[in-house]
């Protein structure tokens, strides 16, 4: 296997490759995460060809590039990544490519005053902007601007498509506010596998506790689990949540620990945090991802929400 440094050098050597999708005049876009790719597809429409490096269930914090990734990134007309140290293992490659190609860290378009501090790394910020639609708007607007700069002939179309996408996000945010407000105040504590829900908690009035920190690279210790068990019992938290891209063992340890102290806490549902649902599914879109999270959180914590969510399209557990 090539070393990380060798992969970076290989990427730099390929930077003269064509910027258009093979056999078409569409702009070839590579996005690191599915959340960014979803925005690029919706805004770009038929004018773009979009590939996401990371699919369902993939943890971006620890993701390492493959030879295929390097080739795709180096040949792209536009590379979109989150930034804010989300793609920690890809950062060196992406920064190197950015000196030669059009590479945009879309989450870094958010004003610094709106960002939350990163609990694990001094001087850095929480990268999980997509968890709250009002915060993710900054990144979506950056995607639209990057597409327009890369393909000026499509700027009008990109602007119109972006407005539709942003309108959907506004409607989603309204649903989230109304639905999550139905959760009793005492139950507004969200306990998850890792601390990806900071922007969500700030936007919708929830205390948020993760077993692991903002980055899944930090292993949860026994003391942290004991602290959370004590908090769950004291606050009588009815449900905790696993995540699609993080191992479930630590959350299950919370359930077992609470039971040992006489409090029954259930696993409310699997949330989408660092990755969306299956490709081709409603939960595999940004709106579907957040709709799912809002709906299952509200229902598990005693709020009122339609079983199939905002648009009546959520999968219903058997």
C-alpha cells in the first residue's frame, strides 16, 4: 500500500488531468462527504457530475484516501470538502491539491462567530455544521458560489437551484423547531455515540452529551461512561442514541450501566451524524437525514412527531 505522503505526491503529479467529466461537457465535481455531494447535485443539476468519496456508514474523521480517491480528486474540475478538520486524514492531500486545482472547504465559509469550539483540538472548531440547517446554509451557499466560479455559464441555473434547496432547508428547520419543541423540557437531553450534535443542540434547545468527543478518533474512557450513566440516571433520560457511522458498544454500555443503577433507558434509534442513509433512499438525502433525526429524537424523548416525518417518506421500523 502506498504511504500517505506517496499518495499526496501522486495526486500532485496528476493535477494536469482534464476537468470535465469524460465524454461530456459537465463539470466533474468530487465531494468528500455525501452531505456536500447532495447539495452539489441539487444545485448543479445536469451541468455537473458529482462523486462522493465517503458513502453511508463511513466515518470522515478517520477516513484515509485510496489510490482511486487520489485519481478522482486530481482529475476533478472542482473539489468540495468540509474543512474545519473534519477530514483530518485527507487534509494534507487536499491542501496540496488546492495549490494547483480548485479546492473549496465549504464549511469554512461560515462566519467564525457562528462556530462552536472544538472540544478535542485547541484553536479549531466543531466541523458538524450540517446537523443544524441554519448553520449548514453557509456551506450550501459556498457550494453554489464554487460551482458558479468553476462554470460561469451555469451561474443563473446554480443560483435558482440553490434557492430551491435553501427553501427546502428553511421548511426543514421550521419542522425541526416545531417538532422538537414538543419534547418536555426536562427530557431535552440528547445522549449520542459522539459529540456531533452541538449545532443541533444550540439551534433547538437541547443539552448534548457524546460518549466520545467531537472527533471519533478519541476513545471513550471508563470514567466518561460512568459520568454519563450518573447523568442519565439523575436526569431520568428515557432514551440514548447510536449513530450509523460509530460503533454501538459505548452506547450499549450506558444502557447496561443505567440498568445496574435501577434506571431503564432505551436505545431510541440510530441517528445519522457523520454520514447519511443508503444511496437512493430518502434518508440518503440531506433533508431526509435531518428529517429522520428530528423525528426519531422527538418521538423517543416524549415529543409528538408523525411516524413518517416531515414529508411522509421516512422508513418505518418493522
